C-alpha cells in the first residue's frame, strides 16, 4: 500500500475558499479540523495540508507535498520546478506595475532612473526590469505594498490585481502588466511519476467538476 | 560579526558520522564504476572561466563562482564536472584509444540562483563514456546508473528518459516563432494537457504534428514510442532519434533493467550541451531527482581539438544519502571496536599498540598520563570498547577493562586478541 497523497491548499486569502470548492466539486471533501494544518479528506488516499499560497510552490518543489493549489504567479516567483497539471480557472489576476495617480509616472518609460519598487514579488520584479534594461531598487515587503508610495518609501509598486479595486482605493494607476495568472494544480515531478494513475484520476474528476 | 565562527551561506561542515555516510556512498560508487571499467580522474577546483563556461549555457555560467587571479585572468570554481573532463580528454588523453571511460567524485560549486535556497557546495559522483555514439553506449550509461543506485541499497529506482534533439526538432517543425516555441515547451514541461491541446488548436498545427505531440506527451515507456509514426522528413531527424531510443530500449532489455526505465518527452536538463537522450533518476520517497545526465555529441569539440561524441551521468551524493534515509536504509557503519592502551611504561604501551594494530584492531594510545579512573571515564564517554593497562612487559598479563560490562580482568595481550577476535 502506497502512502497517502498530500495536497496543499491555501490556508487563507482569496484562493482558499475557491480551492476548497473546486476540490468539493471533484468529490474531495476536507474534513476540517480547527487549527489543524493537516486534515483528512473524504478520500482516504488524500490528505490535505493547509499552507500559505506563497509557500505552496516550495513545498511541492521539494516533494514535502505531492500536489498543491496555488497561483501561477507564485510558482514563477518562487522558481519552483514543478508540473502545473491543470488551470483551475479561478484566481484570475495580473501582476502589474502601478504608480500613484497624482504622479507623473504614466508608463514604464516615465519610471525615474533611481526608482524604488515596493513588492512582494522581488524575483519577478527584478527579472521584469532587468529585461527592460532599467535599473531599479527592489524593496521586498510583506503584504500591503500599496502603502509604500503613500509613505514615500517607493515610487512604484509591483503587485497582483484582480479587479483593480484595491489599487483604485489607494489612488494607484496601473502602468504595465507583467503577467497574467490563474490558480493551478501543481505537482511534484517525482510524485507524479509515483502516483500517476491516481493523480490522473483526480485530474479527470477535477476537470469534470470544473465544467459543471 | 562572528564570521570566524560560521561558514558562508550554502556551505557546511560535516561531522565524522555524516562523513561516514558520504564515504559509504562515494566508496560504493567508486567500487561499481571501477568494476565497469571506468577510471577516476581529478581536476583542479579552480580553472579558467573559459574552460568551465564553454557550451554549458548561460544559466550555469551565471551560477558559477568567479574571481580574479593575480595576473588579472578570471578564474572560476567548477560548477559541474563534464566540462573539466572534456578538457582533460582534449588535452591529456589524445593518444588514449576510444571509447574512454572516466569517472569522478568531486565537489562542485554553484551560486544559488533559485529562490529556493540550495547548497552552494555539493558532491557529485559521475561517469563519462567518451568517443562512442552507439545506442549500446547510451544503454550502458543507463544500466550503470540503475545498477549503481541499486548497489547503494536504494529500492524502486526509476530513470525517466527524454531526448533533447527529438524535442528540439519537433519544436522546430512547428514553425512557430521563438516566443511561441517557448510557450509550447513550457506547456509540455507543465504536463498541462488541456492547455497544450488548446494552444495547438489556436496556433493551427498540422493535425499530424499535433497528434505526434500529444502521443509523445502521453508515452511513458520507451517501447511505446515505437507505435508513433513520424515518417515526415519535415520533422528533422526525429525518426533517427526515435530509432536511437528504441535501440536503447533493446540494450536495457538485454541488461534486464528495462522495467526501471520510463519515457518522458518533456524532460529537459538545465544544462545546454545535451544532444541526445537525457535522463533523471529518482526514487518515490524523495521529491528531488538523485541525479541525471545524457548524451552530448557536440560538446567536446568546442574545446577545439577532438570531435568526440559522449554520454554520461552525475549523481548527487547528498541526495543519495537522503533517499537511503527516507527508505529506512541503515547505512552500514564501520563500528570497529576501539581499544585504548595505557601504561606507565611508554615503550610497552607502544609495543602493545603495535601488536594490536598489526592484528587490525583500532588502538588509541593514552597520551594524557591521567590516573586510571580518569582514563576509564574518558573511555566510557568516547565510545571506546576496552582499556588495556599494560605492565612493564607484554609477557605479564595486562589489566583489561571492558567498558560495556564495567569489569576488569587480567589477561595477556595474546589472549585479549583472541577474545575480541570476533568483534573485528
């Protein structure tokens, strides 16, 4: 008997509920226990692990969990070498560059030569600006990067935006889109080899559940 | 602060216990590689950056440690061993008949490029089979890999094989621009079949080519590849590459290891020089591959002299240890009984030590000149089996203290040797 298959699910934030629902539609119910990081599911072969969406790619990369639900943007940011078996069709967002509405920065070309960028995505930001041949100083922050321009600590931010509402509320304007992202079912490459049949069966159920 | 107490990021010390695990893997692999006729080579830890960066691709070059020599030339720490071996073959082994079989056990160094932090110094054990372009050579490398991992004690080893040129030629046959080829390759690498199909539909693939891509990405065994017909000359040398894979499968069947080998169309390695089959070895209990390799036919000629096809693999020693531990394998420890010899007469202690050492016993001579009690206490704490207190002559019985049973008895050295003979 092979060991259980572990699937990591975002423990909070906008991806959590849709993740639980997509699993539910695929017939996998999480038997939630309060404050438990690891939960049993309705399928004895699957075990659910709650983790920060940001950390899911890393856990999958190392094989600490076999499967994981997380954003494509986060997989790229953490440079995890994993399979992205399925686009789960929710969590649509864009990784954007934004500047205060009242600033003179209306496009990437307006970004000053010594700009500081506040972001939760230092890796993708660095690559993006390097790719454009622009030098910026990356300021890695956790959570609300929208605050940084207000405090004057950064001129622009790189953050995800799904509806644009948070940016508007904070009087920020999108000046460029770095990438489009959705939520993915990721899989450790070796776990896929080990559990291919079971994982493919699970994928079929996810695809069928998703189309209902 | 405190830099004198730390080692730099990504490096670490190895305790005697850890090192014993390393030695187990290294020595076992050496033994197997030698049995297969491979000879060990060693290259300098530092080399000129040109020698190490030729043909390995930008990703590896970026992660190579570089620094300046006194005369201004740029030096680098080796980031992998295939380039040094290629240089050695080109410069030192011109008259050696081919095929040449070489192996190495070396530490390599890489800047961590990944968000996911890795060690910056790690040990690799690998082989290169140089000067032969047959499927038999490919098959030998794969079966040596499987055999090596099995001999280490690993179970359920599997090797996934892809083909660098097969993938390259088929991507080229799509006629897509570089950007779209990149997307197609990443969809294959993601194993996202839904989006793969959608992408191919949107980019108007010839239905035949579309079918070929889908069939390949579903193939899991090397022999299943034979059912895919790609007769079209438009697909570069795809037909030849397929034949190569099928021949490799035949070799593996003759070696009796075909059940451990799988096909993975999307498999690519992060190093650029591969031209033929590429592969990765893994076990189910560890989420990262143990190592891998492939065929590199155009690499050695970049060093300017010899045009030699070659194939090889490298294993990461640390990952092999992790995999063994994950499988609950007890790495055999060289638990030899240790004997501490003490005497008021130094020459007698030395003589007794010599007799015991000649018989293969591990002997420590007491150098502390402490009293008997302290010496016994030390022996208890230091994992020593027996303390032998030698008198003024070896002919006289020595007092032997058995640490485990905490008892002493008077016996001659000869009798003691016989007594512990079974524990050697």
